[in-house]
C-alpha cells in the first residue's frame, strides 16, 4: 500500500495520539480522584512538551529526508482539510457543552466538586486525544477514498 507524503503526515499525527494515550493518559487516570494541583503536574507537563517537540521534529525530519516530493495543495486537499476540521470543531463544541453540563450538575448536586477535579482534568485530556485521533483518522479516510 503506497502512501503519499500528506497521508504519511496524517499517520504521524495518528501515531502521536496513540503514543500520547499510552504514555501520558495513565498519569491523568491514576490521579483522577485527587485534587488537581498544577504544581504537582509541572514535571509531567514538561515531559509532554519535550516528548511532543522531539517526536514531531524527528518524524517530520525523517519524512522530509525520505520523501523529497513537494506538497501541492489543490482543491481536493483543501476540501478534505475543511471536512476533517469541521468534524473536529463539532466534536469540540459537543464536548464543551458536555463539560459545562457536568460542571454545573456537579456544582448543583455535589458539594465535593473541587475535591475530585482530577476526574474533570482526565476527561478533558481523554476527550482531546480522542477528538484529535478521530479528526486525523477521518482525514486519512477521506484521502484514501477520494
């Protein structure tokens, strides 16, 4: 199966979402029932930033070294990007409404809202990873089928 340079760059994004879920989501999952403290999580945030920089730098450098063709964006590419970003934004909007609803319901019915803020942080990080994965997978699907 031959992949174009654009499809390989989308695969790089998909692999990053999977690696992020494998390496960093367990941290947020383990700490979901604790009060979220940014001071405790600074080390993990630095690790995530360094991992992201190294991963994308290395992946896109290797992509440019091994595939020397220039990317030419035509109307098809623009349409595929617009469709996938539209799906991503719709999912983000739905998640925003859900998170506001969860926060309001917890605030109304549960007085221990701030004691379990780690659950909300875990849900947000999980949803962001899922939306990123779904958007990239849909974009790859559109490239492969059209």
